[in-house]
C-alpha cells in the first residue's frame, strides 16, 4: 500500500536548511539543493504550476529537462519567465548553477552536471531514442548524492525512471506528480510503479513538500562516535517492528544505512524524534511496508559496469569451459538480484561466451537468482522491462535477446529459462552449493563487517574448485586472500583457491545472528544452547531421519531433506526438478502409481517392500506419500519419505521351486502376449513418429511465420517509438506556440484598447501602400470599411484636401524621415497628418503609420485670435494721431 499524500508539511515555503556534505570522495561546490525536473508532453502547464508555487527566495536551483524538437529554437525560457520572478535562462556550456534560478535545457543537447557546473553534450542516440531526463538525473545523483532531488511531471513514456533509481541509490529525494492531475500520466505512472516515489502530489504542492523535507533537521549527527544510545535504542525497536511485520531481521545491516533510510522516511512525514517515529510505525503498519521497501534498496540495471561483463565474456567464462565437462550444466548464483537485471545480464553474457567458441561445444548454465523482495522476484520472473530500463543495452543485444511488447521489452524465453528466481535471505537461509559462478555485487556494502567476514568463507565453500566469485566495485574479499586468487582485482573478479588452510570453523547463516563473544572463552566452555540444538538437529537429520522430498500436486520438488541420491538423480539435458523426471528407473512405476492415488484420494499412501536395482545393487525400501494438511504453510503439498530396509541375508532366501509344465504353458502365453503388445507398441510408435514429423514440419512453418510477424511487430514498435517521440516534441512545440498565441491575443487586445482610448485616427499601410489596419476614427476621415484591408490608399476616397498624401508616404519610405502636414476636410475640420515609418521589434521597416490629430478647435481659436488681432491693429491705427508737418 502506497501513501501518496500526506498533509504534513503542506504549504511550508521557508528556506530549507541544507544538510552538510557527508562524502569526502566527491567534493561538491554547491551548498544548496539542486532540483532536477523532468517533463515531456503536457508538461508546460505542470511546470507553470510548479514554478508559480515556488517562493522566489527558496534557496534552491531548478534544472528543467524536456523533450524538445532539435530543429527549432526553444521558447520555454520566455514562457516560464512569465510564471515566476526568478531568473529563467537557457543553460549554456559550463554554466555555474546558482540558487533561486531556473535553468532550461536547450534543444538538441544532453545536459550534465559536475561539481555544480552544467555541461552541454552532443546527443549520441538518434532522434526518437534519446532519454535526456535519465541522462541528467544520473549525473545529478553522482554529483549531489543525498542532496539530489528528482521531480517527474506530466509526460509520455518512461523517461526519468532509470535516473530516479540513481537518485534513490544515493539517498536523494524523489517526487512525482499525481497522475490524475497530469495531462499525460505515462512518466508519473512509470515512476510510481517502480516503487521509487517518496512523495506523490499535484504539481503545485511539490515545491512546498521539497522545502518541508529539506528544512527537516538531521536526526543523527554522523560523527566518528556514531549515533547516541537513545537513537540506537529507538533503532532497535524499529528493527523489532520490521521483523514482526516482514519476518526479516535487519540487525545485521550497517547502522548508518539504517539511520539514513529511517531519517528519509521521518523527513517525508515531518517527524522530529525517533521515539515519535516508532509510535508512528506502531499505528501505521503500511509505513512498515514502505520502510521495508526503502531498506531493500532495489537499485540495479542491465550490464552495470560494462568492463566486468566483457571480462566475463572474453576470458573468465571461457576459462571455466576448459575445466568443466559440457555434459554437466554449470551452476551460478546471483544473491540480491533485485528485479533480475543482473541475473539476465549474466545469462546473456554466458550465451555470448558459448557462441564465441570455435568448436561450438553445447555448454549450458543454470542460474539461481534470489532476493528478499518478493515483489521484485515476481517482476523478474515476468522479464518485462521499460524502455528506460533497457537504455543501457546495446541495440544488437536488444534485438537479439529481447522482444518488443506494449509495456516495454521482454527477455526472450531462451534466456528466461536459464534463470530460476526464488525469495531468499542471504544472511538467514542456507546457501546454494556446487557453484561455478557466484555473482554477489553491491550487496555486501550494506552488511556489517562481521557478516561480511562470515560470508566470504561461505562463498568459498559454495563454489566448486576454480569457481568464479564476482563482487561489486566497492567490495573486496578483505583478509581472505588465501581463499581466492584474483582474476582481475580491479574489476573484483576472483577464482576459488584450493590451497587454503584455515583453522576457523565455517559459519553458516543459522549462526550469523549469534551474539559476539565478549571475552575469551574457556577451553572446556559449553557451546551455546542454540548451537547445540542446531548441531543435534543436523545430526538427527543426517543419521536417523529418512530421506524425503516435498513436492506439489504436479510432482515439482520444493524441498529436499536428507540424502536422496540413491532414489533420485538429475535427468540428462536441461535441468528438470520434477520428481518423475528424477526418480530412478526401478522405482518410477510404483512411485507414479502411488502418487496418483494419493493426489486422487487425498490420503496417505504407502508402498512396502519395494525391490529396485540401484547402481547394480538390489535395495529394499518403503515409500510413504503423506499429505500434511494440518500445517497451513504446507497445505496442498505432499511429503514423500524413502525408508530403506535391510536386505535379507543370502541364507534366508528360499531356493527357487522348479517350474511345472502348466507354468511353462502360461509362460509361453505371456511371451506371445508380450510379443503382440510389442508389435502394437511398435506400430503406435511409428504412427506417432509420423505424426510428430508432420507436427514438426507444421511447427517450423508456424515458427517461420511467427518470426516474420515478430520482425514486422518490431518494425512497427520502432516506428511507434519514433512517432511517440515526435509526438512529445510536437506537444511541447504546440504548447509553446499556444502560449505565444495567447500572448499575442492579449497584446492585440491591449493595443486595440490603447488606440481606442487615445481617440486618434490611425492608419497602417504596408510597403506597397496597401491598408493593413485602421482605427474606427480613421474610417470617418477616409472612407474605410473592413473589406478595404489590402487595398491601396490611392484607391480610397478621402475627406481631406491632401492630394500629395501618397507622395509623402513614398517619401517617408524612401528617406525614413517623418513628415507632418496640416489638412482640412470637406466638412471644414482641420487635422495634423503625421506620416512615420513602421518599425518592427527587430528594427525592420515594414510600412508606414499615418495619424490624424483633430486640430479644428485650435484652428478656430487661431482664426479668432487673428481676426481679433486685426481689429485691434485697425483700431490702434485709427486712434493714433497723425504727426503735423514741420514748418520750414
């Protein structure tokens, strides 16, 4: 059960307190959270909701990765800038990431980050196969480790899921948009189904959830002294609750790992104290399930560390072929297989190594893959993986060992049949033995050093002579160099050594949980009671308990107890764990008949005094088939017990009685009947062989048709992927263009209202003097109607007495110098006509703008003033006395 929403912490938008760096091996420059946001089709709306809900002073940096059309310039920074006052820029090469800023991936580029600096890379995958979100998320996880934050918003496909695995592995935070609120739920659904999502909520709630999580203070101060006693005590209670819920004991896991995972869950729920979290676990059993999945750390992918697999294919596995018999299948074990990618990688590598042999010897392998996570085991059995999970597989391997399906890629049947998946606890359950390859990668790093010291000798015990041990890049054999010889120490490949001389007894998983000794034990000290009981049980099972096997109603063997080698042996060819395929020839008929009776009548069936020739010797035994229905765990299963009886001494065997004549006649009749039955069986065999050949021919034809259909299906699937990628790019482009259209509509409305409010007649002409646009006031001066758009100004009737208007327009287009003239209309109204060039935003001349300003009032007032001035001048002249002439 997944908890998708938690009201705790919702709405908190305070500046997060960043946890200090805890890894000295990869220095990071950034001291603030860097949030990677992956979005695709329909992601623009979700991005705007996310950004609007993000405070300006959030203290975080945001890097947005989208599927963009590589052939056109992206408009995303301009569009997103309207949704936030934070600075939104398109990422450039070697851009240093700063807090409170948003960076957007440019088209036709892959984006990576190293020490807080963004780097642009040319994409290597062709168009339609790129996964830029995975690429950046994995880079972010490597660079920021537990400070990395990954967000998945609306989009199609599964891009981002593999990157979230990397973030999860490093202890980062994973958030996913609620699929119901996304336009396209493909990417959110893929992330949620993978079990990687820490928080699932609508896009507008995610920023507050990130801030609340990052603001949560560290619960454990990770210093050399380690956690305090109170924290250790609370952790012990958490382990007890987990053991009661899941029947798995995590007390052998590293405490720092446990504390980090518990701290993450507490941060998500905004719980400050370990004691409060213990109470929360007691009140919410589903949180125990989520914590259990968190502790399993199911992070893996196909062909992780490619150099290791190349070394196995080219040198290590071929060396095994030289020392192994091709008639016996090789055995391999992959503990901690998670969802099966590593087990299938080993199977594919083995298949390729066999095909590389020149003599084509038919080697086979049986791989046992085990893990604690039953859900992961079930998914591994299905062998279906998303496109993002298969991104690391080469196109050649993908086309050869996988088939395309609607849900992703499925491992072919020939590879799936090489692997047997089963739930198992490495530190509690018995190991597999007689192995040729043991591949335990990136599992020991999560266990205590004491457990690692017990597992390495156990691996040596499980392997055959010269068997291969493959460890993870961060794991070593420690002080057990005498048990293994390095094949390639750099790649952590080792070969079992037979020259070991170790005096310490081998520790099996049943003793892993034993408390460590606090002091030197006395030489005659009694062993612990648990060890006595275990040793006694083992001795009783070996010497006194009869060999037995537990099977289901189809005869498939589920459990073997004791030495059953006298009665069961593996059949030649592909490994088959069915009882009837493994039973010895002399017991098959009686055992099959008794088993059918037990299944049919659902009761215990016993066969006494059976005689069988086994390995050239006669054996007498009883077979009991028991149905243990009283046990709920074993209900519906059958326990088959083989009890061997002592053979009678030769002195007690009665001598054979000579046969009578009647018995001789009966014997001849039986021989005749036997011959007739043999003839009928031969005829039936021939008819069946003929029918089998016909069926084989028909099967070959159907197989050929199936291969053609499969090839066509793969081509259609590839075309579908390319179309899907193009559709995502078109969705992004369409969203950008729609945003620009909306912006242009708003701008047009603003311009219309601006022109109407100024009450100035305005006329727009293009370079050919054709009408482009006009205001209602201009239609009163020049006879304009809506259908006149596109007509030349010289074809229109004007009320103005301005015959040189067209010439002035041409002059302005030629000289780019504005012209202003006064003109009077037929109704006696005066206008100031101003002709100016029309300039675009990119400083290009695209016509002229003509404005008509009504100056009738000013002209009338001017005329009145002139008339009044003339009258005043006449009056002054009339009143001024004329000067008298001077007398001579």
